[in-house]
C-alpha cells in the first residue's frame, strides 16, 4: 500500500480550477517530484495535502486512511511542510529557540530542551544560533531552521515546496544534500515541488510533470536524465533546463 495516495484531486478557487483530476502515489521512503512552470498547480497539490487549499473533489489518503478537514493534530505529527521562502515562514520577532519550541509545546512534548538541541545539530547549526532572530541569519541558515522546525515532531513525510529556489546557487547544493542525508538517516518520505529539473534529478526517483493544473506525464529519474519524454511540454522543459546533471555529494 502506498504511504501517500491521491486520487482524482480537484482544487478550485472560485471559478478557477487550480488542480484538475490529479492522481499520484508515493511509497514509504521514496522521494517524489512534481515539476512544472509557475501556475501549473504543483504547489497547490502540496497545500491540498496539508489542508491549506480547498479540495472540491477527489481523495487524499495517508497510510490508507482518507484525510479529514480540518486536519487532526495527529496529521501534523506525521506530515510537515517546508515552504519556499524561509524568511516569510519564520516569525520575525521569534527567536530560533521559540520557533523550534512552539510545535513541541503545542503537541505536548516534555523533553523540549533536548529536542531543540538535537534539531539544531541535525541541520548543521550550533547552539550559538538558538537565540538569534531570523534577520540575524543568512538565507541558507533560515531554511535550515525551517527544516529543523519541520523535523522536530519526527514526522514520516516532508512536503518540500521549492525549498532552495529562494537561495543563492552556492547554498542550494548544501541544503539539498542536507535533505538527502536526512531522508536516508530518518527513512523519510518526500514530495518535492520544483520548477528546476536539476533539483528534481538530484532528489527524486520519480516525478510528475504538471501543466495548467493537470498531470501531463510521469517519469523516472533515468528517463529524465536521458531526456526520454513523450510529451512536447516536458521536452520543452528539458530543453529550457539543458545542461543539468545530478550533482554529486561533496
């Protein structure tokens, strides 16, 4: 049974359909990519999983159980999301310590001190960052804090919405390698949204291409790297990203 199963998903904002009839399945421990240009509906799929976008038809199941609306606290123990802009997703007046402690307090964890220290260490930030504010951090450091916040509840699934697109190119590989390592160490399942085929080739075994809210094509990493696409839209995306390679880990 797939860990994540989406069947015939429709998301509508007023008269506009952002997602139309999308279906996908993701196995436990897999990293699955969703790619497409801006406005293709890829981020809306992630938001629908989290209950942040209105589902007008279709079903979303985690471990075979259909999700209810609103999502239960137990859902957020299993599923967390990392957003595109780390500065916008962190409260500007909260220290890193408060950012990481807040979800632990909400979910009733008693060993908060140890969990905050461990979370910072796991993402490569020392205890010296604990009482800094977001404006005192670089973009890469802010995204590491956002990843630590997502991991601190020990979820099984991370939803990654363009996790490196707001970062400098020199920092992107560091964050991607961090995410790759964490998935291996924790046995996590990823659904990663990106417009960058190089990022998807680095992170994902399989991917779905979206256009105008619909699924256009499913590909494996090998098919992506060999440019073995069947749809013109996918071929155009590949041409626009000519020259990408799966970056090696340092």
